[in-house]
C-alpha cells in the first residue's frame, strides 16, 4: 500500500504517528487491504454487463471509460435531482464555491456588526432572502404609472431611456444602449447600440414556415402555448385585477424579430461593428441621440459623436416600427411584461412562475436554484471586490497559481512551435499568429493591475449605497443608477473592471475570482484563470502525475489558448482589437477546415439520433481539437525529456486519454438536451471527448482504430 501512495499523502496520514488515527482514516473509506482482491473482483464483475462491452475504445471511447459513472449518476439523479441540468465537475464544484463564498460573507457580517459596509452587505443578502411582496406590488404600480406617463407624453425617446434605465431589464429594450470597450480600440469605452433579446431563445419558434414538418409544427405550437401561459401568469400575479392578452406580447415580439431581420441597408459590417456619427444616427435613422443621451445623464457638451451599432438594418427598421406602433395597447402590454418578467425573479414565491417556464419547460431543469444560494448574483454585482478579497484570503495557494502559470506558458511555447511547423498558412498570417501568441498574457486567481493583460483592471472599490434589507427593487434601482453614471463618466476613457451579471441567464460573466472556469478574452488577448478553478478535480499536485494534470488543467489551458485563433478569436489582433490580419486565401483554407469540423460533429451526433447545427459553437470544437493536441504534444516532450521506455510511454498515453474522458464526463437530463443543443455553444460532452480524440494519430494507433470504426474520422487534422 505504501508503494502506491505519494509522499505528501503519507505525510498527512502519519503526521502524528497515531496508528489509531490512521485506522480511522482508512475505515472511513471502508477499505481493507487484505480483502481488496475480492472487492476488486466484484467491481470488475459489475462492469461486465452486455451494455458495457458494446462500448469498445475504438467505437465510443467516452462511454467505454465513463459507462459506470453515467449509470450511477442516472440512478442517483432519479432519486435526488440537481438544480443544474448538466451534472459535471464544473457545476458540482461551483455549487461548493458559492456556499464557501456565502459562508465567508456571513462570517464577515457577524464579525463587523457596526461597519457600514457589513450593514450594506447584510441588507443585500436579506433583501433576496426576505418576503418582499409589498415592495414588489409597489414596484409593479410604479412601473405601470411610469410607462403610462411616457405614453401620454408621446415621446419615443423617453420610452427608450426608461427601458434602458437599468441593466436588469435593458437587454430586452427595442434598442439596447451600453457603454462597452470599443472593439477596434479595446482600451477605451464607447457607446453601443444593439438589438434586443426576445423572450424565446429559439427565434424560429416565432416563424410560421410552410416547409415545417408536422413534428416541427407541433414543437413550435407547444412552445408558443407554454410561453403564452407564462405571460398570462406574469400578468395575473402582478396585476390580478386587470386583463391582458398574451398574444399581444407575442405579436410585438414577432414585429421586433421582423425589424431585426430587415434588409433596407445593404452595407453591413459582418462583424457587427458599424460606426455612425451623432448626425447620422439622428438624420438617417431617426433616433434622437442627443436627447436620449442628455436624459440618460450626459452633459450636452459630452454627448458622444461616435456610436458603434451592431446592426444598421435593425436600428433603422426598429425606429420605423416604433414610430407607428409604440403607443398602441399591444406595445404598452409588452413594456409592462418585459419589466414584470424580471421583477418576479426577485420575489421567491413569484420566481417559481419564471422557473416553471424557463427552467422546467425550456431548459429541462428538474428543480429550482436553491434559495440559500440565490443572493450570490446580486451580491456579486454589488460587492464583488469584498467577495473576491474574502475568497482569495481564505483559499489562495500560490504554489498552484505558479504551476498553472508555468503550464500555460509551456503550452504557449508548444503552440508557437506547432505554428512554426505549419504548412497551410502563408508566412504573413503565420507570423502574425505567432506574434499574437507571444503577446498573449495569463492572469491567475484574480484581476491584477500589474498585468498589461488586464489593462488596469484592478478591482474597483465597491460602492456603499443606501441599500434596504426588504426591498430588492429599490436596491437594484440604486445600483443601476450608480453604474449608469459610472459608465457615462467612462465614455472615451480607459477600460476598468466593473463586475457583470448576465441578467437574462442570471449568470456571473465578469472576472469574479470565485467562478469555476477559465476564459480566453479576445479583447485583451489574455487568459484568465479564476482562483476557484485552481482546485481538485481540475488539478491535483499531490496524488496524481503529469497525465492527470495535463488531461484536466493542461487540456483546459490548451483549449483557451486555441480560442485565440478560433473562428472568432482570429478576428482580433495581438492587442485585442478587431482587425483582419489574415490573407483572403488563408481565411478560405481555414473555412474549409471549419466546415470539416462541423461535418464531423454533426455526423457523429447523428449516429445517436441527434440533429443540431454544429456551426453555432464551432469555435469550441476548434479549441477542443487544437487544445487536446497541445496537451498530448506536451506529454510527448515530457516522455522524451525523461527518456521513458516504450512500455511506460504506452501506459502513460493511455492514462492521459482515460483521464481526458473522465474529465469530460457529464450527465445531462434528457429534457434539457434540446435547449442545450440550441443555447450552449459547447456540444454534448460525449462529442467533445470523442471527436478530438479521433483526430489524434497516436490515439488511433494505441487503440487500433480502423476505418469503419466509430472513433475513426476521415483525417487527423488538428487544425494548426
């Protein structure tokens, strides 16, 4: 037993030479060394069922490795379903981290009862946990009164200002205004105008297509009917004494979809970057930009003259649409609905209405997000700096941070060498790609102002506002007003770190240190690895060797590095600016490779009866294929440097592939699959595992994969 245990583990087990304590530790895991041969024999028998042996490594490697785990999870989740539709390491650990952060926050509040910041934090926490229906109804009435007053005063601009007043609802406005980094000068903030997000993620549901199959028609009809029921419940909850027709909401969203897809203007930037001057916006598009900005809070002399527009057609057609319809009863109902739809999410009892449609029906989510974790989103956007400081102080391990930094730097060097061997890129494009990789920076644990990758993104001081412990609507209004003023002041100034929440998905999307993930950020040409990701099972420096850590952390880092050159990342240069540095011929060659990747993922999924458009998330597929090849090449160099004998190389590589499949394992609820195929840019994990592996020459050789096997693909192209 000692021979198979690492020194750090032995040190922990025997640190006080207490044999009784050691026995207790072993008994906790129900392990008896002398009986282990019998236990192992039983475990091996358990996997020897017919289903298991249908999954051979050359046919379905993912299921071959993970069959037992998937079977156990399927049975366990029937008894105890989780709130996340994808059961995998990311979601399990993120749940743990949320609880750790909230526990640290509660401790902070308890230890600082008289501190103003602690009182403000406590107010935010309580306003989500408390019953706040009286304030909710007051907010309902305020929203209705404000909308009616604007309609009576007949000002489209006032309505657009009102709908863009705070980030919680603004993403649904007919024209969405934001102050964001300028994609072609990412160090500076600029005003943006973009299209709205409609109520249904699948816009095809709105469209009546005579070519639809009976199955598709039935799907659309069911989706529409459930959405109409949801709309009716929202109005019945917020305005129980009044009557509203859900079809009015449906009709307005169909009108908006038509406007978003109109084709009046022929010259549109394919990268959704259209520059308009103040004069053009006002004269050519009919949007009273100066009035809009002043009412948002700009001084007249500071009204921006440069506006970045995602879609000229959508801007033109939406303004034309609103001029003719915006005061109608249908549009009035829609204004109320998009506000009330968000409002009900902050009152726990009402939130169930939202969950029943968007969670249970649309996403296939079996149970609601736990109430005890629900404050994390509002706390993150109000007190991200405090949460980060508490979490980093408690959990930072500089050894892990240094390991990850060195690993990604090594992988970057391997990527650069791979590009040096590249034969399909012209020297101009290849040199530019190498230049971009050399300049790519890595940020570990938390934003650091010392790194040029963050471009001054040090954590900002949390604003301490007059929050109330029983009124989330008041608190959101305070925060939104503060952030709006902050962004207005930042127009044309340097980009800073301001925490973000996707209020559509209720998902943290900023640089929070307590997110269990890793990101490539094209606008800063950097990789950010939050502290929360630097833990088991994503890395383990005590109990596993290089194969495990390459399959987990190495593969992730290779994946993020590869995003710098994927279909979207390759549109940004070494400074993070939107800039075409490719030759036309190279881009055509790359598109052929992309088309082949799309073909592979769609064909492999079709074998399981799954149809989906793989082009939607092909960037993730490209990053998986390239990232896995980088991790494999790292292992190759490791074997060469350590002069390993062929048998050890064989075992080492197989161990790497097995761990790759294990880190991919995921149990997704069957009802969640349709939404995942439409909404999640990542394909199902089975294909994320099998498709990249099937392109590796060494994998094919070790597992004797032949043409005709399911793990065979027509080429071994790993892109670069």
